[in-house]
C-alpha cells in the first residue's frame, strides 16, 4: 500500500470523526438549550409555598363565608319560629 493510499484512508477517517464530532456538538447544544428552557420555566420552592399559602387563604375565606351563611340561615329559622 502506498503512502498516498494510507494518507487518503487517514483523511477519510478524520473526515468521519470530524462529522461525528460536529453532530455531537449539535446534540449537546440542543440539550443545553432545552435544559435552559426547563430551568427558566421551572417553579421554585418559594413560588410553590406562596401558591399554597394563597390557596389556603382562599379556602379559609370560603369556609368562613359558608359558616356565616349557615349561621344566618339557622338564625333566621330560629327567629321565624322554626
């Protein structure tokens, strides 16, 4: 085998390796982009705690209003002699 043939094979193998490297680089870039998007859209623990507190506050208000309404209804029933 001549030196030119060997060099041609080495060049071909290098071209394949470079193509694989470029494809791998593109994959890594894609993964980094998707990871940044996930991190940007993720909910932090503080945000979850704030949401929980708001939900608990709203539920407490609803229960309090319902209790007042039930008390009013029973008060009216008692006042009307029921």
